[in-house]
C-alpha cells in the first residue's frame, strides 16, 4: 500500500545540496570502454575518459541494512522520500564543458531543483529534478540536470510495449548491439547501482510487473552521446537534452540512431522493432 503523497512536504527538499568526490582511474576508464564496445587500450595519466564517465564516479555507498526492497537506499536522505514504489531515470540535460581525464579528482555538487506531481495512464507520477556540477582542478567539466520519475505499482502484470503500426523513423546513421544481461550487469557494477530492475529477473517480473530486465536510462544516453561525438570528429555536443520514451528490455537487439541537421543532431535508441526508447537532441 502506497503512503499518501504529500507534495508540500516533498517540496521541502528543494534546495538541499550534497557534494562528493572521486578519482578517474585507468581501470574505471577501461571498464567503461569495454562496456561501450570501444577499444579498451591502456589508458595513461591525462588520457580522456568516455564523455559520461561522471555517472561512474562518487556514487552513494550505503550498508546493506540501509537498502530498500528495490535495491536503492531507503528514502529520505538527499532525495525526498517519495512514497511511490517504482523509480526510473526519466531524462535530463547534459552540458559538456571539459573532458574528464585519467588522474582527475572530480567533485560533483548536487542540488534538488524541483519536485512536481503529474497524472499519467498508470496513475500518479512524481518527478524530482536534480542539478549537478562536476568540476576538476581545471574548472567545470560537466553541468547536468537529472530527472527522476516515481510511479505507482501496477496491479496487473505488465507486458512488452505493443508495436505501433506506423513504420519506425529512418536514420542517417545507425549502430546495433544486443542488450544482454551481462551488458546490464557490467553497467550496474561500474555505477554501483543496486537497482534490482537491471539484474534481478524475479524481482522485475514478479514484483514490478515488467516483462524482463530493464536497460539503464543513462547507459542509453551514454551510447547516444558517444555516437554524436563520433559523427562530429570526436567532439561532444555542447548540450544534449534527452527523455525516455518507453523501457528497453533485455535479450533483444537495440540500435543507436542519428540524423544530422547541421546545427543540431536528432538522436535516439530503439528496440528490435525500430521503435524509439529514448530520444534526444544534441547541439554544438
């Protein structure tokens, strides 16, 4: 049974801040490169890390006794104690200012910027927006807005999304990979993410009612950013805004797609039927 959602109480978390620091190590860079199907190499001091390396750094560490049933820390610390049980990464915006490099000490300063309530087809939706600034000794490296959505638990067993009759969008550029459980496990390990929807099939199907393990939102965004940069000669976008469209599940081929419009680039990930699961726009 979900507790009553008191928006006024939750909005008292707006303005709360926290700070955490970590080191960009060569081993961590190798692990992320391997997970992104990149050449692993032997990263040396000063070598650039993948563009979204910051999602692997300074993640919260809690004892097992402080974890909730979904594998996340129990609520009510930095993030507001939203009583809705399902939590997912809804989207956000990234601004790339400087590269993170092997040997950097990176500090992430975070602030709760908004808490809002909406109604959707599955019931109440609570959105929490968090602003992050990642800095190194050279100054600001990344600015980010992260949007988290909390949802009610469905009373019925969920099924895979129904494939629409309309044809999938056509892409100028496309790459494909397979979203197997090992890929999802590796990214969970790199980001110290205990959320059980990404690795515990019994939990995600029997408790949360999804048809299979769920592909991480930030991992989809990471693949998109890396493709955007590759298409622009290794230069990341100044800004990348994105949002989740529908879940991407394990066990199928997925694609990273791009249409380059010159001043901007439309990018998306898609499932094995070609239907978008995340959409974004990059500008340089």
